[in-house]
């Protein structure tokens, strides 16, 4: 059943393109084919519709990659991390990352830094309570939550109440418009690299659709959209470094992975099987 917001969206799209007996996706795709809407605009509209099908876990920063500090490290360490990492918000934990207790905003520290002879405040004076969300929350609901609370950073929790990752408003926006780089983002290596020995170095998040279009490597799945997701589907878990798989005439070796995602994969074409009639005879 459509909710109220999706119903309004359907009415608007139907009025714009004069089609009422199709799904929203079909209306948008047909409008693109007929030139009534541009390719990029259609892609954005389809991504908006897809928000309800994606979860926080699909876009969050994994637990071990979160930039955070221990309460005992104090405010000075938070400031150092902000300067070194270029972040405007830093999560604070007590004892371990499963116990996130607060978040410090750079703007809350500014008044202490500009006032002369002002002592560095304790973390308790500048820490805000974090927003906690389940990692299974869909991105449409997550976007609504960010809007209602006016909080743009949240701690994702797993089913056992431990920290699963970190999600920001920017992560949800990127699910709609694509990746947004800022001046503090480190330069990332290309997600597709052709090596001198003929092998391919691929990011775990490399899309299966693009893999088929650019390299004619067909890895079909109804459940996942990325290479890392496909290998996880084959393994029945997140593969570990060194795990190898054979599919579509290629051997895929996981070269870098965390507990929650495949980061890099080395792909090598398998030798073509010899025709039995042309195989060399044994002496």
C-alpha cells in the first residue's frame, strides 16, 4: 500500500506525463525514453523512489572506520582529530565503540577557542546526546528523521544494541544525487583499474551493471547491485581477505575487506577451457 507522500508523488508524476496505469518507475523510464525528462533527472527520480528499498546499513560508515575518541582523551584530543581529519563532528565513546555516549560539534568549541585566557572545557560541557537508529531503517525514513530532529549525524545500532556504523545526512543525499566530494576527503583510487599484468583491481562497491557494460562480465543477481555484495551473496557472509571465487570466466580474489564490506577485489580472466578434440595427445 502506498503511503500519503508516495501517493502525492504518483499524482504529480501522472499529471506531468499523462500516464496513470503504470508504476512510478515505468512512468519515469518511459518519460526518459520519450525525451520528456533528461537522463540525469530520471536517474535522480528513480533513486528517490529507491530510498525505501535501501537501509542505513547500505550507506553507513562501518564501525571500525568511524573517527571517534574516548571520553578519557578529553577535549584537546577531539580538537586534534577535527583538525587532522577535517571533520566538524566527532563521536565520543566510553570504554569501547559499542558505547557511544556523545557527539561534539566544532561550532560548540569555537567560543572557547576565540575567547582570550579561556581554559579548554571538559567534554561534558560541549557534548551532545547522539541520535541512535537501527541499521535496518530504510533511507526514506532516515531522511525524514534527519529533517524532523534537525540532527544530521546518527549512530547505527545492530540487533544486539552494539554500534554498527555511522550515518549522516550527506550519506542519504549521496544515495540520491551520487557521491559528493569535499575538500577534506582524501583522494580515492579509481574504482576500476587495469593493471599491467592484465588483471583488474575493482572496488567492492563497483556496480554489477557497469561491470557488464564496460567489461562484459555478467554477474546477475536479484538481491545485490555491487561486486562486493555479489561475492558476499556467493559466500553467504562478508568474504575475508584472500577468499577467492570463480564466476563468469573470471577469478575474483578479495584483497581488502572489513567485517561488514568488501573493499577491493583483484579480478583475473580464467584460461579458456581446451577443446577436447584439440587437446595435445599424451606421449
